[in-house]
């Protein structure tokens, strides 16, 4: 074969190889384009499909939490945190207990096992869209941190926990039907800033600082009662610096040290020289704020969050001098945009930390009424007050909590003393009992009020421990009446109207056997003695004869409705309590009730007088109910189908000379006994003046005042005569 032919064949071979290589390249390129298209399709599908728990936690951390941008701290305000003057502060700051830490992880694993690979959470695209908003504005103050926390942490946590309450087993395990985050936790502040009961005689009352946390977790029990499960505050990142937190929290005596620095005014020097101390002071005061919320709202858990950090707090009243902490820095979890999230790190993300914390808090008991009163009493015995009292002896970590308690008050050990919450049984009876129950006769029982302080000083730690063990004997002796003990049905309108006017007993009243102590079919008391006796029982043992109904929504801006049971005689009715020392509105309502005396027990409740309490019934947050208006139970809110009955009742009130002026649904109640709508809350009502030879205004023949324009829009200001 010639050389020329060989070269030709070689050339053809090379061309063939080139064509094959080119074909392979085209095929590879086609496969790459196909894979890329498939990846884009999968990515779009992933972005727009519901996510699993693991994917959702990953998306929240990557697209929400990591988008937090902090403002330049050099442009932020300086100085110490909000003043905590006059507030309690603990002696020791110690890390979270090991078993509680383990519980925390167990709760996260429980959530994971429940949801598995179910796709029920927000799409990735939703998380991306929400997170984009955080990149436009940097967070430099508490309001910005609050907005971020609500959107990036609290809302996702709620989305994770909310489906749990649809599962009967979990509802039973946590005794919870719902858990909501709120920034409007009730503190029962009086508009007149006159919320504290006066201190008289031997019942000193500590002046309560105004306490309202930035937020709280509100738990709804299986019976519909709501209570605070935990409390929290937001702090600007530069005032609660993540880089200083760990060093500060590890100091057991941080709070005591800062208190001494404040008393010595050691912050008065050069700012730069005092910067480390200022950082510790801000941290200490932030913790003290939430610690006081924990105390006054009767909860065990709280937290402080600053966006980049979360400090969870736990307070066990068995070790009253110790506040325990758990530091979470979610930023340490470095998430990347990956197909498969790293499961091992998910429990450390902000949303997972808060979800586990919520479940942990649901296992705790919220203190109310007498148990809250006892808790605050113990706090006054053992804790010091900022800028007023100090832990003078040398603070050492070797001193045990038990020794601290025994040395502080040998005769009143509270170690491992539990404060029982009213049981969930018969909570429905606290509002509208459904059936007649056998009455328990028991006398006045344990006294409180003026005698309460003397009794507390002599009651031993053994009795406290006995009460915590939950024996039947301890329940009888407890100063805290449980909801199950308030099991009587409300007395009828006819019963209490008969009491007021000296008529015979109403045999249809569910409590008639308890009333008829003399066996003559007549009431054992007249109206005056009734009010006097109830006032005496409330002052001596208010937590034994009254049950606050705020947990069932029976409350207003400055007051709460109470279920009252008169010892010995079994009268069961309600008290409208107010936190104001000078209850002008209650007296005004009393005058309106007097004006409408002929309608009492039919269109409006039976009015039985006003009583004063000293020091008052302690509400969550520290406000005290100092006055109560006694009256019959009217019923529950009337349904929208009762509009005609509501108009008829309002018309009747108007015809009798009173303009109600607050005809909201909450003030229109259906009374099954009278088969009519009863009207309540006359604090805005005014008298309609009558003029000689002038026609009655506001009611047309056969009509309703609601049909008249002047009734809808309010009478001219020159006509009504207010009796307030």
C-alpha cells in the first residue's frame, strides 16, 4: 500500500474519531441539559410543594433566620437596660439541669417521630418570600427584633405545634387544646394608675412594679380554660450581646455582683473602661425583668431573645434563690442550600429550640389565686429587692440551696413544696354547671386575709409539704380552693330575689337544701346580713370562697368576674371584681341597679351590694381585686338568634329611664330560667331625664329603642343626666 493511501486512511480515521467525539460531546451536552432541566423542575417542584418537618426547619433557618441583618452598633443607643428598681432578684445564676436538658431533646425527637416524612408545612417558596423582607432593613432596636422573632421564629413554631392538638393522645398527654403566642398578655392595669390595694393593719402589701412582658405563651386547657404557660421579652442585639452572654451567664454571682456595682455607682467612670461591666449589667437586668414576670404570673419558664441569641430561663420555687438558664445560639448552625438538610443540626435551630421549649413548659403548673399568693409570700421571705436589700453574706457556690432555705427561715421550709393549681375537674361548673350536685357542708375552713398573715407565720414547712403531696386532708386544709370545690350550680334569680326581698325559698334552686338550715322554708339571712357575711368571708378566706373566672374569658380591662360560694349557707352567685381602690364605676353601676330595681332578676341580675377586700385577690401579673359587686349569675352570651329578645330587654331598660350605651354582645346574656336576655355592665349607662308634660323619648309604641336614630347615635349631650 502506498504511503499516500496510508495517509488518506489515517486522515479518514481521525475524522471518524472526531465525529464520534463530537457526537459524544453533543450527547453529553444533551444529557447535561436534560439533567439541568430536570434539576430545575425538581427545584421548582420542591419550592412549591409542602415540606416535611426536617425540610421546613431547614428552610426556616436558611431563608428566615440567616437573613437577619443587624444595624451598626455604633449608631445604637447606649446605657443600661430598663430599670429593675424595686423588683426581686435571685442570688444564684446556674445552668439548666441535666435532666431538663435531656427532656428538651426528647421533646424535639417526639415532634420528629410524630410528623415523620409527612408533607404538611409551608412550601420553600413561602419561606423564601418571607425571608426576603428581612434583608431590606437592619434590626437595631427591640421593635425590629420583635418583628423578626414573630415572623421567623414564633409563627413557624406555631405552625409546627398547632397540628399536634388535633391528636387526642397528645392533647391528653399535655392537657392542652391550643397554644398561642401573644403580645397582649393581660395585666389588669387600672386606667387611673390606682391598681394597688392599700396596706392597713397587719396585712402589709408590697408595692407592685408595673409588670407586663413583651409576650407570653397562652395555653388552653381541655376544658377551655386559658392560662399563661411562659413569658418572654425581646431585647436589641447590642443590649443583649451574644458574644458576651456565655461569659456573663457562667458567673453564678452575676446578679449580686451587678447589684453591688449599681449601688456603688461604679458605672460613673469612663464609658470605655466600664464597657464590660455595662454589658454584664444589661444582661443581668434583662434576666431580672423576665424573672419577675415568671414570679408574678405564676409560671416556671420564660426567655429573653435578641434575634441572634435565646436565653431560656427556669425557676423552681423549691430552690427560691436560684434562676437557671440555657443559652441557645442558633447562628452556630451553618445551613446551606442543600437537597438533604443535616438532621443532626436541626434541633439546634431557633424554631426547633422554641418548639421544644413550648412542650416543656406545658408540663408545668401555672399558679393562680391562693397558690400564687403563697408563691409571692415565699418570694418576699427569701428574695432580695433591687436597690433596697442585699445578700450581705459572702456568696459562695458551695452553699446548698437547702441550707439557704433553712437558714433563712427555719420554721417555714419550702423546699420541694408544690403549689397546687385548681384541678381541671368541674371547670365547666365554674361558669354554668350542668347538673345538681350533692352539697358539702364544711364551715368556713382555712382563713386568709387579715388572719392569713398570722396563720402563715405559724404554719410549718411540714404542712406545706403535706399539701404538696395532694392528700385529701391537705386539700381540705389548703388555702387555695380548687375548681372542683366550686362545684355548686348558681342560685336561681328567684332564689336571690327572694333573699333580697324576704320571700320564701325557691324550691327550684339547686342549693335550696343548704339554704333551709332552719327547716322553715325561709332564707336564713336578710340582704344586709348576707352582704356583711360575704364580705367577712372574703376578707378572711377569699381563696376558699371565690374562684376567678378570667381563665374562661370572664374579665375586662380592670376587673374579673368571680364565682362565689358562701360557706355554710350554700349561696352561689358572682362578684364583679375591680382592681381600682376607688371603684367609682361600681358605685355608679349600683345606682343604676337601684334605678332599675323592679327589673332585677328578670331583665338585669339581682344586685346584692358592694364589698371591699384587703389586701385583695391577687391576679396574674400582680394586680389585686380590691372591691366586688355581688350579683346573681345572668348566663352566657346570647346567640345571634336572640336579637329580638335582646332588643326587647334593652327597650325595657330604656323605658325605665336608663340608656345603657354599651350594647355589645358580651353584655347581652341568655338566662334560661327567665327565658329572656339579661343585660349587664352598666358602667357607661346614664339616666334619661324626665320632663313634666313632655312625651317619653326614645321608645315608639310597639317599637324598640334600637330602631330610633337618637338611640343608635347617642342622645344629645345636653339631655342625659349622668349619675357617675
